[in-house]
C-alpha cells in the first residue's frame, strides 16, 4: 500500500477542470511545458493516464524487487564457517571447526617429531580448493631416515551429487529423511589428517595413519548427518614380534579407555579392510580401522575424544619402534625384499583403498596430496617366492593368517 501513496498524491494534485489544471503545485511542476500544451485538456488527460499507469505498475515493481531479494543465494557452508572463524574456536564451536583446528595442531606436532628423528626438514605446501576448503601437505623425501614421509591435512567443502547420496544411504539412512525426496545435491564437509612413513632401512616398518570427520549440512547451515572414521596400521618388511606387540598394545590402551569393545572390533575390521584380495594376503600386520562412527556408536563428544587420544598416541609409539630399527645393518637382498613388499603396498592403495578412490573422484582433486602415500621406489618381480623357512617366508605366513598380538 505504501508503494501506491506517491502516485495517488500525484493524481490528487493533477485533478482536471475544464480547460486547465486546477492545482498550482501541478502547474509549477509543469512550468517548462509550452503554454499551448498546458492549456489543452488532452494533455491533462494524458498525464492522468500516465499517473494511473504508475499506480497499477508500482505494486508489480515492488513485488519484483522483493522477490529478487529473496531469490539471492544463501551463504554456503564454507562461507558460514569463514565468518565463524573470526571468533576463537572453542568447545562451543561447530565440530567442523574443532576437528579442523585439532588436525592442524597435530600435523605440526607430528612433523616436529619426525624431523627430530630424521634430521631433515619437511617441504610444506599450503593450498586452496577452488570448490571450497584448503589443505597443508608436508613431505620429506630422500631424508636420512625416511625415503619418504608425508603428513597431510585436507579440509574439503563441496556438494554430494544425487548418486553419491543414494550410495551413502546404505550406511546412513538418516542422510535424508525416509519420507523426504532425495535432493539433487547436498552440501558436505570433510576434514582429516593422513600420514605415511616409508623408512629407508628395510628393518624399519612402514606406517599409515588417517583420522577424519565427515558431515552434511542442512539448508540453514546446521549439522546434518555426521560420522568419524580412521585408524592406524603397521606394515613391516621383516617381522619383529616386540614391535607388533607394542604397536597393538598402544592402540588397545587407547580403545579400552573409551570402550572395551573398540579394540577387538576395530582390529578385526582393520585385518579385513587392509587385505589384498588378489594376493590373498594382508597389506601388513594391522592395527585398528573404523568408519561411519556416528550417534549409533556413541555421542559426538565421546567419539571426538577417542579420535584425539588415538592420534596423539602415534608419535610416542612409532618413534620407539623406529629408533629400534633405523640403524640396523641390512643386505642388498633384504633391500630387494623391501622393494617387493612396497609393490604390494602400492597395489592395495590403487586397487582397493576407498580413501584413494574418494579423493580422486571428488571434484577438484589435488592428486599430489592424494598419492602422497606412494613410496618413491617399488619393485615387481615375476613369480617371486621367498625361500622356505626364511624370514621373508615367515612374514608371508603371518600376512595370510592375521594374529592376535595382545
């Protein structure tokens, strides 16, 4: 109604009387018009019709302006989080920001710990995703202890296409309400820390670690479906039982502090997941692995505390093992065996690993960071078989029949 008032006023001022315009204000407003035109009733009629047209059109213009305002895009999840980061991240912040802060802090701690052992320095690459998010990839190559070590953090914002939503519903029925129509896309957030260490010495084991958090967003930016995943596993070329026991005991202690059922369940999951089906053997001697841990397992805060403790336990455990083995003597034959085992490692990562596939199939992948886990060198020998009764043969026996170490 308010949009019509100026036009109604104009009409009131310009009411016509025979032969002239009655309102002096209207006459003053039309002082630039020639006298002959001002005197004609026809002109006054045209003016009245113009004012009437404005009266009719004004509500339409007003509605168009309001509708266009409402049609403006709402901020994306990434934009909402950028605003939230203007304030310090604390326990009241969204889990997205808390997980991002935690993994970046742990990345710095781990890099310092590994540099202290190697004596070399990591190359640090900070990068941005055009689709939303960023990351930090730290790599040490051809060092004194490590042939290659990588510690990467990825923060990913994006949209799940309808096909991905349908696939995820297999494990997460509440990703979309059963009664709701499947949307064409759904905003998501993912944050994680991944680590790989390939030592030079074949007596020192390769280690892998990954802890991550995934969340979808409601239209208002609030948390939708969420889950944690991760784990850590050890891949020796030569088996030292005391190393395997220490590695598994450390993980069991962390698990038991939160839930006595975690270690047996996640140890079994690890043995099953890191399995080279085409070779019919495990990639290594395992550890723990879990995925899709959501509210059905435990509440979000309890699971986050578990993730934090598991990640913090890595450096004390692995550096103890590494200090035992990094300076041991080895032969060319033992180095060759290390290269063969690394070939099996590569096979698993490229053929079976879901994380590698997810990363490479996410729009705008940073391939160098995704393939950071690959060793610098590996060997494939046709029909290679270790000698019966050798240390190499013993490792293969254990990889075909996973053991309970604690």
